[in-house]
């Protein structure tokens, strides 16, 4: 219905956008600020690096449930969302299993030094646009069809997989760091033997 509205009655779409609650635009502003901050090198804790992908996964699952429940189906869309997330994460992992060049992990401080990247900002914009379009469609059609629900589940799953693979790469880096032998502190290193003068 949203596509039909865009093609035949664009003025109605403008009214829908103007009627969007202010909280949605505030959320977008916050997400954009966060995404722009990802363009600069930064240091993040291990807990925070895991919290974001898990949070995005939870939001994706909740988005699927929200769309699927009015259609009288939940488990099939959730299974499809999970499968799409696993497939997209797996394909991205096969393409590049290691973290971005320049990523470092300090096992003592349990912190990552991450290089700047545009990828989080682009992902945020894509997922917000998808969520916004789904919200408009749901507002126009209180009883979405099966095809729409399943397509949304796949789209949310693909986005979730993109965030999860980043966490998997960082997790691999932590395992590699733990497997390396610990460096001997300088004060404990054996001193070279001095030759005695004859």
C-alpha cells in the first residue's frame, strides 16, 4: 500500500511524514550522532562492543514480532529472521573472517582500539529507513499479508547478521590474544651476562 501511495498520491505520503511523532526524529538524530562518531578511531570496552550487536538483534526480533502478530503469525517469521541473520553473518564471515585492519584488543584492560568506519553509519541509516517504511505500511494496513511479513523478517534478519558478524570478528580477536603467550615484563626478563675484563 505504501508503494502505491508513493506512486499515485505522494501528497498523502508527505502528510504521513509530517505526522510522524517527534520522538522518532529525536531517535534518528541520536542514531546519526552515534553513527558519525564511529567514523573516528575510538576505544570501547569488551562489554560495550558486545552490547550493541545483541541490542540490535533484540530490536530486530521485536520488530518482526510487532509486524507478524497482527497477521496472526509469529514463529515462522522469527525462524525466517533467524535464518536470514545466520546466512548473512555466515557469508560476511566467509568473505572476511578477521576484524578490520587496525583493530587491537588489550586483554588487560579488556578494551578494543577500533579504527574509524562508515559501515555502522550506513547500516544505521538502512535499518532506520526500513523500520520507518515498515511503520508507515503498518499504519496504512492494520492486517499485513503473509508476503509482507516474511519479507520484513528477511530484511531485519539481513541487518541483524551484519551487526552480529562484527561482534564475531571481535570475539575471534580476543581468543587469538588469549592464545598468545604472555610477554615477559621487562623487570622480570633475565639480564645478559657481562664479560669480565681480563
